[in-house]
């Protein structure tokens, strides 16, 4: 059986995931493009130089069964050398006005599924001296009124990813990517008005490029681009009490 070095990218049916696929294609690896939406996954395949070398896998990561089904679809000849944990969504609006199911979907998809998937795939990644990119968010640095479960999930993801980075030093390179706003499908899916976070927007291309640069340096915490670094700096210098008032005003209707 001829082994194929492979990279699994979750949430590859659009946004950052599609951009990761574009930028990781020249590694020569077989790309495993995960998502739920078949036509959009097909579009990702078609925007690659050699679509015939890659394939897509469908699974809903908001349930443990969905994670198991994704793991089940990996084939024995696929030698996993990279995992990009990118799938995610937010739930915008007052906490009590959204169905609990949408909040649970955020926590399950953004945090629980990532931990589950990584735990299952880590033995292979260690054996192959591979890498992990965890797509977190600057939302993980500050509590966000009207996006409370999203900020909670991303804070959890950042803490877990950063701790894992230290544990895996020397065997698996880990990048914790913490972008701010970017024009992808994220706002529509999360139900968030498009005008939120406007001045800090940075393109998917620059965000993904920055994370791959961090990976080349052996991993790290990556806040991509000047605008997002400015936002990060503001998060660090503005007292939380004041930040909560400002963010609450900005994010509510
Ligand atoms: N855009 C931003 O402003 C921003 C900023 C910071 C961090 N992020 C993070 O970046 C990551 C990618 O988001 P994006 O901006 O590229 O948004 P996007 O265009 O909406 O893409 C989200 C991806 O996640 C997948 N996904 C969502 N829920 C899923 C579920 N239950 N099961 C399986 N897959 C699911 C989607 O798959 P299907 O469409 O096929 O269902 C899609 O491929 C997310 O983790 C997000 O939190 C985004």
C-alpha cells in the first residue's frame, strides 16, 4: 500500500478553509477537505490546480457521532501530516433570545469537536512529525456580549491550543491562529450584521499566509496582519470593564 501524505482541513467549503486549501496545495500533499455543503465543497475542489489529487469528506461536527463519522472516512493509505481545525460558527444576539441548540452547536463545533478530532488523530501526527493549526479568534481574548458562547468557545480553544503547543514541542508544530474580522460567510451564518467589525477587516489570504509563516517558524500564537494586531493591542490595554461596555454597544442591534 502506497502511503499518501495528507492534510485534513475542516470547514473547507468556504472562507478561511478554502484559502487554506489553496495555500496548502503546493505542499504536494493530498488534501482532505471537510465540510457539510456538497456544492460548496465541490467549488473548493474546483478552485485548486489539481482537483483530481484531493477529495472531500462530509460530516456535521456539532455532534460526537459526526466527529466519529469524519474519522471513519479517513483511509488507511492516508498518512496524516497536517490537521487544520478550522470549522466554526458563532451565534449572534441576546443569549436568551436564541435557541439553546444554536449555542450548543457553537460550543460543540468550535471547541468540543476540535478537541475530540485532535485527540483521535494525534498518534498519527506525532508519528509523522506533523502539524496542527487551530483556527481560534481574537474573540477568545475578550468576553463578547451578544456573542457570548462564541467568545467562550474561542477562549477555551485558545487556552487548550496554547497548552497543547507546549506539550507537543519537538514532536508536532502547533499554530494557534487568532484573527479578528474578515469578510467570509461567517457573519451571515452567525446572524451578525455585516457592518460589525468593519475597520479591522483583513482578507482570508493574508490571514492564512500569516499562519503558514508562523508554522514555518515552528509554530506559535499568530495574530495576523497590522489591523488585527492593533485590535489585539487594544484588547490588552483597555480595562475589561470599559471594553465590555464598548463591545456591548457595538455588537447589539
Ligand atoms: N470571518 C471572521 O471574521 C473570523 C474571525 C475570527 C475567526 N474566525 C474563525 O474562522 C473559522 C472559519 O470561519 P470562516 O470565517 O471561514 O466562516 P465560513 O465561511 O462561514 O466557514 C465556516 C466553515 O465551517 C464549517 N462548519 C460550520 N458549522 C459546521 C458544523 N456544524 N459541522 C461541520 N462544519 C461546519 C462550514 O461548513 P459548511 O458550510 O459546509 O456547513 C464552513 O466550511 C471559524 O472557526 C471561525 O470561528 C472567523
